[in-house]
């Protein structure tokens, strides 16, 4: 589940999270919950927080010398698995 203010999206597929964060459709202040009781801000969630960290600026975002942090793929896979489990998939 995802919550913003008093609005709750009860079914939110895990596969949408990263793309929604990157598209600024989900904010660090939005909250996520597995049970609807305990809520955690997305920018404070262990696996989601890195997506809200300030990006270093460069003259050209397509700079080939800039690479993703080590282990990012493993972290994303772990996050997707966890969210599938939360959503009962």
C-alpha cells in the first residue's frame, strides 16, 4: 500500500515503484506499508531511500563515465521480491 496524506492506494504493484519514483509520481514523503498499520516514508525505507538521494549534477546526464552504484541491480531485485511478497504475488 502507498499513502499520500489521507489517500491510500491499497493495491500498488511492486514493479511500478521504481518507475514511479523516477518519474516523480512518488515522493520521498509518500509512505509505504505492508499491513496498513505501520507506515514508513519512502525516503526513509532501507531499500527505497537510495532512489531519493540527491543525484550529483553533471553537465551532461548521458555522461558515460557515470555508472550506477555497485550492487544496485541486486538491491532492485531484492526490493522487487519483497514487494511481490507484500502484494501476495
